[in-house]
C-alpha cells in the first residue's frame, strides 16, 4: 500500500510513524524539508522535496496540515500537485479543517475519480504516539472503509460521522466544548481563589462531582496546578477551531452564543499570549483579568 503523508507537525509526526511499517510503503513530505529528511532517515522511509513528488505514485494520500487553507493551497496553480495525484487514489485529510473547503476539494478530486474523506483526529500528541486517536470521518461509506486500514494504524476509535464535511463539523464542535470547558473551569477556579480556596482542593471536589470535565480532570492538574504548559496544542489552533465552529453555527442559522463567546475569548487570548502558547495557557488571561493566581 503506497502512502504519501503530508505534514509532519507535532501530531502528524507520530501518526506518520505508525505508517512507517509493513504493509505500508510510506513517502513523507513537509514544508520544512530538513524535517522530512530526518524523519525518513530515522524511520527508513522515502521523503520528497515537493508535495507533487510525494503523491505521484501514492494509492493513498494523507494530509495533516495546520488548516484547510494549507490543504487547499497544495492545489494552487503552478504547484503541479493536482496533476500528480493518481487517478482512483484516496485522499484523506486529517487536518482539523472546515466543511466548506472539504466539499470543494471533494468535488474537485471527483473529476479524477479520487475519493475524499475528511478525517480530523482528537487525542493530542499522546494519542498520536500511542496510536489511540479518535478519528472523525466524513465521506461516503465505501471511501471511509477503504481508509480504515490506514486510520487504524494510528486511531483506536474510528467513526463515520456522515457525508463529506461531517468529520470536520464534529471535530469543530468537540473543540468548541474543549475551549468552553477550559475557560469555564478557569473562571470558576479564579472565583474560588479570590475566596481563598486552594485550587487542588477545589479540583478534588469538582472531579468527584457533576462539574467535572476532561479539562478539570486532566488538563488542569497536569498544567495549571504545576504551572507547566507543554506545547502539545497551540492556542492558535484552538482559536482557528473555535472560529470554524462559530462559522458553522452561523452558516446553518443555529444560535450558539456560548460558542460565539468562546471564539471571541480565545481570539483575544491568542492575541495576548501569542500563537505558540499552549491552549491551556488561556487560564493566564483569566488570572490577569481577575487579578488572582489560580494556583
């Protein structure tokens, strides 16, 4: 199975590593050539200088890029990428993208009988390394089933959410909940800090009660309490995901004030902290505005 993997970011790298074994014949490409070359040497696979070279013989193409803008950018006139794609191949986009772009790409690729599946993932770098990611798929049933052997290499839970764009939509709403949970937990702990309640005590109670979430159970003990913020997921990406979620709601005439507010707050936090900050560092903005330190 000849596979081209495009995008060796923090989560793409461990995903690709799971495909660097039989029965897969892997070729990697990254915008930073040195990174692709180093990965290929470490994993004994091929690498390509251009995306077009990477996909020329591939039966399966997987993209894992920062946003749909970069994915669609591969098709820009003059890149030779589109003409290099193999007729009848399968294009799997693991980018956390937007449904509108996925629909455009699926329509564009269908002219060459290339099937398209949007397949964003959740589970972070840890999930990528352990091969236990959740994969949210959008596409027709045959295409998703054809993609399943590849997705199973790095994913534990693989779910077809609906037609093209459905995977993107579910991922965006998942990210909206993530953002809301982090921000609301941060605000709650800021109020309690003002009252003199220790954050560890508060989290112990919350995590044994109905207010618990992944943010309170895992992210806050790991990062906020110890003031250690590993750069596993940049706030710039969560800002982008929340913007997509808010746009999906607006485009479909669904009132979503919580999601809209979360998108606004993370846009502000992104501007204050810079794009490279970890997404949980948004709590620092809450602390700054409240004039308290959570932990």
